[in-house]
C-alpha cells in the first residue's frame, strides 16, 4: 500500500503521512508496534515456564499466526533482517522479536529441547518464510501452523 492510499484511507493528506512517517519502515513500525509488543510480552510471560520446549513452541505458534495473518508483517520482518545494521535499530520488529524470543530459545537449548546451534534468528527466518509461503492460501493461519509443525519436527528432538 502506498502512502497516498494510506492517507486516503486515514482521511488525511499524503504530506501529513510523510511528515509523521518519513520512511515506509517508520510507517510499518507504527502499524505493527502494538502487535509486536503483544508478542514480546507473551515471550516474557512464557520465559519462566518449567517446560521450556512447550513455552518456546507456544510462542513460535503465536508469532507464526501473527506473521501469517497480518498482511505485510512477514515482508517487514524480511526487510528488517536484510537492512543495513546501521538502519535497523532496537525498535524494528525483528530486533524486538529477537530480543524477546532469545531467552526462550536459550532455555530450550539448555534443556536439550532444541537441536544444538539453532538460534532465534534461524527460527524467525523460518517463520517469515512460512508466512510468506502461506500468504495467498485460503486459510493462511491453518496452513502456516501445519508448516510450523513440519518445521518443528525437523528442529526439535523427539520427546
């Protein structure tokens, strides 16, 4: 969606949109901010759970559902990761999700519930790929969940 379309839908001029959001990245940050914060809070809530594998999988499922059903989020995550490190900062969605999910990944890895070497960046890249692959599916959330299940079978030891 272009700034002009966004401005029309919001009932403001395109100049107003540009003044408040000097770049597309800034606009996307604002659009996704609340949802990303919700996922980060959810990760923090799950960090203390005894079953570290279940906690990680619950959070990954939530991130996958958001990425698959909120149009534009997966591509924003892709662009965040591809951005020049000087441009990407702590407020970008990928950085926030990485910071929030890393303790879950470390705890699961420490408990042997995750294959050695798997990182939060790996998992977010897989989720982003799943979300992009299911974007045009009639039921993107269900298909993304199914593909996440296949992915988990490949990254998590059988328990």
